[in-house]
C-alpha cells in the first residue's frame, strides 16, 4: 500500500486595503476584518497545503486607483523574489480599481505562476473564463470609482457657486476655522502691503526686490521690540503712499506671516487671487464668497487693471518659451529650473536656457547656467538618437523578447522612422515629439543626464503598452531610461558653451572671426617684411585701424602650422576665440608650448 504524498506548501499572502483613514484608529478596523476573513479562508484550504505568510500587506487610507501603495509594491517585490504562491484578498476591488493596473498586476502574477483568489468572489486567473469574469467585475469597480469622483466634483462645483471655501492650501491672510476662511490680521496686513506696493512700484520684479530688502532689514536692532508691539488686537496699518520700509513693524509682519521670501510666481498668485476680494473662483468663473474680503474692491480692481496692462509683454515672453522644446524640463545640480530666454543682436534672435535664480535676482551668480538653447536641444536629440541606435538598450526598453516576429518587425521599422524624423525634421511637430519622449534633463558639472520616458516612446511609436509583455519592475523609475553623457562647460563671458563627447577638445565648425584674425596677421606681416609699409603706424593709417590692434594681431602670424590647420577646419578648442588670442601675452615661441597654452591635445 502506497502512502499519498502530502501536498506541497502554498505560501499565501493576504492583501488588505481601505480608501480612507476613517476608523483605522479603532482596535478592530476594516483592515483587521478583511485579514481575518482571508486567514479563515486559507485555513479552510489547509488540505491543499495552503499556509498564510506572517507578513502583513495592508494599505490604509490609499485609493485603489493608484499603484503607488507601499504594501502593494512590497507584495509585488516578494512575488518577483518567489516568496508568494497565492495572493488572497477579501474583494477584487481591494487589490485595484483600475482595469489597466489590474492587467499589469496579473502579468506579474502569471510570470511567477502565482494564483489570485478573492474570498467573496472565488476565481482562478489561469483560465480564460476566470480572466473574463475578473475583468467584468473590475470594470464595474472602475465605473463605481469614476462615478464617485464625478459626484465629488459636482458637489465641489455646487458649493463654490454658493461661495463656500472647499479646503486646500489656506491663503496667506486667512486661517481655517470650522471649514471656513477667517481673516488673520497680521497676514492680511502683509497681503494689503503687497497689493499697495505693486501699484506703487509698477512691476512684480520690483515688488519682489523691495520685499527681499525688507527681509534683510528685519534684523534691525529694534526688530525684537517692534515685534512685541504687534498683536491680533492691534493690526499694523499705514497711510497709502507712505514708504513702509521706514517702519520697522512691517519687517516683523513680513517675516512673521510669510516666514520666507516670496517667489515671483507666489506674488503673481496673490495679486490675481479673487479670494482676497471676497470671492471664490471655480475654474474660470468667479462667485461671491461667504468669507470676509481682505482687499477693498477699488484696490483689487486697480491691481487687476495693471496686471492686464502687463499681459501682452508676458504673452510675448511665453511665446518665446513655446519656441524652446525643453521648456520646463531642464534642471541644474541644485534643482533650479532653467527658464527659456532670448537676446536680439544685430537683428538675429538667440535663445538660451537660464537658471531661474539669475532671472529672479538679476545678479551675477557664478554657479548659474546660461546655455545656448539650440546647442542644448541638439545634444538632447543626439542622446535620444543614441538610444534608438543602441540595439541592446532598445531591446530592454521595448521588451522585444516578449513580442512575436511581426510585432518586432513593425517596432523596428517605427524606430527607424522615428530616428530619421529626429534627425531631419524642424517643424513644431519635432518639439511635440521631444516633449513626449523626454521626462527631464539634468545638468551637472561633468555630465548631461537625459531621462527618457518609456511610456512616451511607446506612445510615439504607436505601440500599446500591453503589448510590451511582463513588467518585471513596477517601481516608478522602471518607466524611464536614463542617458548620461559626459560634458564639459566652458564659459565665454556670461555665456557657457557645451562641450560633449568626442567634441570635448574641438569646436564643431570654423570660427569666422578667428580665421579672419589669422589671415590679417599673415597679410600684414608679409606687407611689412616686403617693405610695402615703413612702420606699423604707416600700415595702421592705410588700413584704418588702431596701432595697438595691429600689434596684438601680428603675433598670430607665428602660430604653429598644426594650430592654423585646426582653426581652418574648425578643430580648435571651443574656448579659443580671436579675443582670447589677441590678449595672450606673450605668445610662446615653441609650437609645442603654443598648443599647451591654447588648450590643444598633446
């Protein structure tokens, strides 16, 4: 008589979730009830070898419409490591309420042959009928979530039309009491000061500089005494037209209420926020509010007229930003965003990406960046193309091993077409495609880091994400690939030049000014040695330039032949300019010394 073999152990993970935090503080809450029901079900399947894991996977106060749940991500990680055989939930909508997210999760389950069980809705996800039933139920769960969201939006809209404040960040000048906005005297006086000063100074830039100046002056000796004079029962005020900078109290108010320096964006938000005039805004409509106004109607309307008068200038500025395909995507090593800017010189328009701190402060900052826009965009395009040409990286990015032959052929054709488009197109469509492909660009001394969106690439190629096979990494960074390119930044005055890859020691094209300087130096030396002119002064009078200019250029006639050849083909170091050459004193006699002094490779 043969003994029956005991069933193999099936390690069961219990996942629980609750959308709100209400009731979680109770000794026995909804998560506990779900866990208890699942544990009882696992115990009933002991004859099949089911055994509950001791680890608790529970997400409290998190919606089922997102994948960014700590316990869910931990569960998926343990599944990939082979620690889980069965996932047990009380109801399917505890796992997710999104059909798209559910598809991704089931692909992870299938990759590790993990079964999925709902205690109240028992299914086997390995069968087609089980999948169909699950998808139907999940569709209803998603429908329920969307209907609930619509009801909430309708409730908010109706409440705001009645002038009710519906929560969110409390504006400066108010405090929230019993779900209503109540005026904070100290903060309200700061807001009134901002409005009055804006009308007086005429621009937000000047307003910010004045407020920043007060923040510095707030450390005055009488600051401590002044602050003690301020109380909610004695709000500070001053006559319109008086200079508040002469009153130490406004410094204390500014620092006490604002806590930090205002940004220009925050000031624009304050000046255009109808809450301060006693109104509530919903989308583009404004309704009378149920709270007290901080700003009188006359002052409010005066500020709005001035903001409107300045709108055309702001609109032109924003149109320049629209010309820059990387607008809002470029950051430096400090996290500061680089803003598109431009300059007009001799009728030509030059675009730049400039550190926000340089724009706001209008001061020189050696750590700030001011990079040529066209050059930076060209380098980013090259980085994207390098990925499209890298078959190994492309294979991992598009999961080609999870596609059939026809899908692979179609994908590779689309990749080739995209590469040609990025190389040759110059229309507005190029900017749209790049902004779809690039998640962000990070600049730091020594490297350029381009974060390429996998989702954006699939969208551009016209490929559904579900075709991409199993998602083996569900972490946030898995949807992107990072391209790091070594760069060198060399400054020419205020402007910085990007030197990258194989171009690290050479410019990309001949410099006309540099070529002209070398040609003139050789011509003038030849004319002087041939006796055509008696002296440098005689030559200067004939050609109509200053004696000193000729004296500065003549040494260039003695440049090493290899240096001259490099200048002719545009192979000189990027920071080697005519201006730098003319100021180099003295020019070394040795050709080898010249190459070292001018930055050429050995």
